[in-house]
C-alpha cells in the first residue's frame, strides 16, 4: 500500500519540479526580457484600421493556436439621414487564440505601425510589433481556403511570453478579413 501511494505522489511532484525548472531557466540572464524592435509601415496613421485580422498564411507551429486580432480604432454612429459618422477613439481590441481571449493592454498605431501587448493570463501574454502595408491584393482567409482580395496587410513579429520572458517568437502576417 505504501508503495502505491509513493508512486501516485511521484507524478505530481515530478510535474511541479519540471515546471519550476522551466521558470528558473526562463528567468536566467541568457533569456532576458523581450524588447520589441520598431518597424516602419506604409499606411498613414490616420487610416482606419478597425476590423478583424486573420492569418494571411500558415503560422509557425508555436503560434498555430492564434486565430485573429480584433481591433477597434473608431466609433461609428448612424445619423438620422442614414449617413455614418466616424469618430476616432483610443485603439483597443483582443488577440483571440484557441484557448483564451487576450485583451490588448497597450496599442500603438504611430507611423504606419501596429504594436501591442496583451494582458497576462496565467503568466502567458503576447507582444506584436508590425508594419501596416498599403492597400493591395493580399490573401484573405475564407471559410475553407484563402482567396486574394483588396485589403490591407499587417506583417511583423509576434512573441509569446511566460512571466515576462520570451518563450517563442515568429514572423506572421495578418490581413483584414472583410477587405477595406
């Protein structure tokens, strides 16, 4: 009976030791805190980037769970004469993955760039630094396949962080899902 209890207790203990070892390794000076680089875009900063952005290609394996970016940069109101008034607002949105939705905690749209950091959930967060390319014919993700359409593209580097330390990074591209 004692031997069975020992075997059952060994599994959770080894799991906890493994997680602790990963945290210590990520905290080492070799890894270091991530600082994003600045990319220059081709779209002016007054361009309305509100929309849903889907992956424009297959993502690296570390980011295959990232589904889309929901970004809002303006408030739209319908007037009595059926015209629409656009009022710029502070940018906000979400990064949607298979398992969670991360609120964008800081969004920067200066100089044709889109950069953001997400809020942390269970120690996990994301950073994205990109440039926004001019309107053109780019691949857009449809229901079952990609098609080429007139839209804007956001290309850059996404970083997954655990407790503020970089654990994965990759080059990705997003296109505005419904065109521009």
